[in-house]
């Protein structure tokens, strides 16, 4: 109920960004494979950041 006022943690923000990048990559895969691969690479970088935060 009060989640509306709760601030997102750094990991939550990165997970949202990761999900958004994967969706963009999927949509781009129909039109431009090169652009899709770029978005996938960006998503992989964000995933590495998430994993490093979780391990600390």
C-alpha cells in the first residue's frame, strides 16, 4: 500500500534499465540486427553492474 512512496534501490533501478534494454533489443531485432546487438551489449553491461552490487 505504501510502496508508492518508497524509493527504489540502486539494484531496482538497474533491473528496470536492464528489462527496458532487453525489450528494445527484442523490438529492434525485427528491423536491425546491428542495433539489436548494441542494445543487448548495453544490457549485458547493466547485468554485470547488478551482479557486482549483489555480490558486495
